[in-house]
C-alpha cells in the first residue's frame, strides 16, 4: 500500500509540473499585459461623441514607429487637427496639439502609425460615436409580463456594456501599450416624433422645415443664427440632406426612404447637428414610415363614390374590424367585426364622399380586434372636383346669434314620382338642418329649414348645401354666402 501511494503521488506531481510548464507562458504574458494595460470608462448615448486622450510614451532609447490597432469601428482616431482642436475647446482641455502627427501604414491604411523620439510622450486623441439603436417597432400583440419581448431583448443588446481594445505595436510587432475602453451606453432623449404614411414599394421623399436655431446650444445670444445644419440617420438606407441657407432663414431637411410591402412600418432616428464634426446633436427625431396600399379615386364634392377592396386572409382565421381615418367622409361595409377565414379573400365596400374640393388622403385600416394587430392598410387618394351650383343665396346674420338665424329655402321635386332626398353640408359647425331627410311627392315643394350656429366675430363664410337622392348622388347644390354683422 505504501508503494502504491508513492507511485500515485509521483504521477500527480508530474501532471502538475506539466500543467505548470504549459500555463507558465500564458501567466507571464498576462502579468506583463496587465502592467502595460490602461482602462478607461465612457458613458455614451446615441449620436453623441465621447472624446478622450490617451498618453503614449516611447519606452525605448531610440526612435520608434508605433502602429495603432482598434478592434471596433465605432472608436475613431482623430487625425484632423481642426477636429482635434474643436473637441479640445468643447471639453476645455489645455493639452498640446500637433498637426500631421499620424501617417498611414503602407500595408493597411486602417492602422495609422505615429513616430516618436526616444522617451517622448504624446497625447493620442480618440473619439467614440455610435449611431446604433433599437430600430424595432413596438409589438402590436398582447405582451406576456413574465417573458421578455423581442423589443426588450433588442434594446438590451444595443445598450449592453462592451470593451474595446486599442493596441500600440512597435516595429518588431510587439505590443508596448494596451488601452481597454469600457463602453456603458446610456438612453438618449427624443425631441420630436414624426409619423408618415406612404404607398408601398416606393420612395418617400419628404421635406421637413424647421425654424432658425438661434436658441440652440452653441449659438450666440442676439446673433444672426446658424447658416447650416448637419444631419445623420441611424439607418444607412435613409438618405438625408440639408442645404446651407442665409442666417435667420428656416432650414429644410430632405429625406428619402425606401419602403417595402404593406403593412410594414419602418422606424429610424435622425440627428441634427450645428457643427460639421457632429459632436453633439441639437435635435433627435424619431420617424415612423407606414407602407400602405394605394388606391386612387375621382369623385364629386358631396357625392359618394363607391369602390371595392380585396382583403386577403392570413394563415390563421381572425376576427377583424375596419377603421377609417375620416368616418364622416369614408364609410366602410361591413362596419361590424367579421371573421376573416384563413387563406380566403373578403371584399370590402368603400364609399368616399369628400366635403371639400381638391386632393385628400384617407387611411383605411383592418385590425385584428382580439390581438390588436394590423392586418392590412390602404391609402385612398381622392381627387375631388366641385359640383355645379344650381342656386346661390346671400344672407346677413347677426353676430352672436338670435331669432334671425333660422331661414327657409324652398325645394321642388322635379320627378313625376315621389322621391326621398338627403341633405348635408360642408360646414356642420355653422349650419344644421331641421330635417336631414325630405320625402316630397311628385311636383310638390318643401321648405328646407336652416338653423345657423352662433358666430361671435364678424366676417363672411361660404357654405355648400348638397341635396342627394337615395343612392347618394348629387341632385342639386346650393351655395350660401353668410355675412355676420353687428345688428
């Protein structure tokens, strides 16, 4: 038993000696690296540049050229002396500045080089700036409180801490200094939110006008303002541009966004800067772009135009309901919830009746009312022309209302049979009808009771009265010019 124990201990000692010899090189290398490693912590937010300097010293008694290697593309070396001076003034640093300090390596231009004399010490300017952020859209379905949503997971990935390593190598390829930059991202502020609606599979070209930015940080008090804004997007596929203007003039920010199929929602962020080096954003916008199916319709003011839309079912059966952006001018049938069977198609009847001549956009959404999900969307572009005015009236009404605010207009049924007529107007805030439905016999006349709402200021308003038949086709149109005066 003694010999067996001695043999096992001798074997264990040999195993430990072999393991110690194998890890000795890594242990010594780790201790040496820790001696030349410097750690720096930054707390950046979206679009904001974090500037800092690293002190590099040549430990040799001879001239040496060092190569700088950065492991993350969001950490930049500032090689432009003007940009370096700008950040020094911004951070109020009084360290020395040198122009033309860096050169590019012949083999790899992404690895800049710096030449140092014996025992020379220099400040290496570095800048960290990220435009990565959570671009996912808020989930539309119900959220389980006990599980993490995809948006929360994406947000955690965007804001998780990481370490960026910067290596300084000598001409022999040995690492002489290591800088570990620990990045702890912070949430950013959203100044404005824009929401756009555009046809699917097309380009959204939009211009957003802003007032002069005299009150922004960086502008002089009582000065003439800033002549140009600089814009940057979180999405590389979004094109942004802002032309220089005269001081005191408004700014126009142009954006071009490519859209996919309906009902996809695209989300991105826009940063507006007042300096060409994009140091700190003056404004951060959140933009949503909804891709919708486009339908063009030509109609007459005050008259219904009918069209049919084809709604395709999804892979599962759903209980859906139709919603209109303008319920008084855009009516949908069926209005009640209905079952959209899986893999089938359903026809929707749409009636468009604009009350104002010109071009107008309506939005039609089909929503799953059980899971609150958007099933389909349409963008209805209505081109409306004015009807032919058969009679015109001019009325003088007192300011503030009174007994003389009720009028009567006679209308005669021109048909040889009894007809039913519907009354409506384009200014419900100014005019209401005593009876909105008229049943008139053949050749008979009927008085239309008009009740004008009180107006507290003098002026004039034009009101269109539409007389439609049972099919909502315009029979006649009256134009009333109401002049409000003090009496």
